[in-house]
């Protein structure tokens, strides 16, 4: 099962998501699960949840901290 994973505003790649969790999809990018949110159809998903076979696209949004 192939999924398009987009690091919003930066890049997107196709990933084989069979047997993987949403958090596993972060491995292809230089980001930590603590600095991003994962979205499917605009809704957040937990990093430890297995990727659903009906999902075609996952967006990774960098969280911005103010100072």
C-alpha cells in the first residue's frame, strides 16, 4: 500500500505504508514527532496508530512556537 506523505511547504514522497504506523512515516523526513502534527483529511491522527489501508495522503505540519 503506497501513501503520499507531504511535509507541508517543503516536500512530498511516496511511501510503502504496509504494517507501519503514522509515526513511522516521519522516518523519511528530518523531523521529530514532538515538532509536528500528522493529518489525514485535515484531522490529526496519533503517531502510534497503524496507517489505515484507505488512506492515500498524510500531511505533516511543523508546529511553530512563539517566543
